[in-house]
C-alpha cells in the first residue's frame, strides 16, 4: 500500500535523472524482486525439509508474501504512469484503454494454459514459467527504452532545428527549451508529494472515497472468491474459464475507453462499476452447492466492474495532475485502492 505511492514519486524522480528509462528501472526492480520472492516459495521442494525446517514454516511463506506484495506494488502504478506519459506525447491519453486491453487478453490466454496444468501437475509448474515471464518482461523493457530514447532524440533534434532557423532569421542566440532537459519536448512540472495529495483530494475527494470502497469489495472477490468456489466444489479448469469469461467483457470496455470517458466521464464510470459489483456479489449468494458453473453467468459483471474502475481511476489521476507527475499520480490513487483492499480482505476473512 505504502510502496505504491512511494514508487510513483521515485519513478518520476528517476525519469528526470535518466530520461526515457527512469520509470522502467523501477518496474524492472519490482518485477525482479517479486519473482525472487515467488520462486523462494518453492525452496521446500528443492531443499530437504528435514535439514531446513524454516522453508516449511508458515512464517517463511508469510514473509515471502509480504516481500512479494511490496515488490509487485512497485510495478502497476509506474506502468500505468509510463503508459499515460507515452500516450500524452501524441495527445492520445484517453486511449489508455486500448493499450490496457492487451493485459486482459494475455491474462486470459495464460489462464487457459495454466488451469489444466494446475489440475494435472500442481503448482510447481508455476516456477519455471515465472522465470520465463521475468526474462520476457526485462527484454520488453530494454526494447521499449531503446525505442523511447531514439524517439526523444528525434523530437529534440527537430525542435532544435526549428529554433535554430527562427533564431538565425532574427539574428538571436539559440535558447534550449526548458522541457528538453527532461528528454522530451513537453513541458513538465514536478510537484512535491504533499502538493500532489492536496491536488488529488481537492480534485475529487468523493471519487477517492468511492475508489477505496469499491476496492475493498473487489479485494474480497479477487483474494477470497476462489476459496468460496472451491468450497462449493469445482476444479481449476472451471476457475480458469471464469477468468476468461470475465476478461471477454473487460476487452470491449477497455477498447471503447476513450468513447466512454468522452460520453460518460470518470465519475459515472465509477458508479457503473459499483452497481455491477453489487449485482454480482448479491447473485453469488444464491449459487447452490455443486453448481459453481453458474458463476460463469456472473463473471461478465466482474469484467465490466474492473474495466470501468480501472479506466476511471487512471484518467482521474492523469487529468488532475500536471505533466511530469504521471507515475506519482498513479501511485497515489493506487494507495487509496490498496488501502481499500487491505480493509476488504481483513474484514472479509471474518
């Protein structure tokens, strides 16, 4: 929860110091540390438990889970901030949904692959897949950084050439634009953390309260619903199909995100997500034992909830803060989201 807000500020600071790769550095650190924490869960399958009982103790796994949570929370707000900054360079910020829909699509593919493997092999299959996924992410970041820095150099060259021509015509000395020192032709204004918080609260305190509440409910579903479904009697394949159905309805929401933001706005999108959530969890209570497949009928509402809340949350932070604070802004709204998640899971477990 705390690391989300800190990671955003840290990433924006590094982006100023290392233009084009500062935010990617934070993402790489978060992905690497979370992967290590995940792999350490498997130590009990590698090292003899008779000589190293620590690896089988609950406190070992709880410690690793805390490390994993802190590490992975570095990633998502910075990734959203990086995406918003990338789109803003070409004045396409509201196309965030179209960029974001690649995530749910590949999540659905991964769920279809993992579900039967979990039923047949068990959770040990996740360890080699985690290593492969980590290497793929690092490679993607390297390629993205190279492309971004090349694009920024081209933008700066074009801008400088234009300024030189104008200065030559006026017989004036060339002045380097202030924005170019940050590696971009866009004007950037870095704000202190306290100012960022005040700006967000003033821009939409009620929105942040609503985000906290819906996040508490979503956390119960995301973290505890599979335990509930297992209690009703089901297999991992059915649970995997529930993820696919949910994502099938996330995709159109993300794809038409720009249209929804233009016609409805962030506040009403958040309300739509809340209504869909309430309808879905109420329907869950009527599912009889052994009829878990009825869950699939409810998952479209889950997809709509996640898609609308995610788009509204990201756009709220992006439009509330000036350019140069993309990751910090996302980190702060993630703070409210994860605070709600902590409250939801804590009370949902009773």
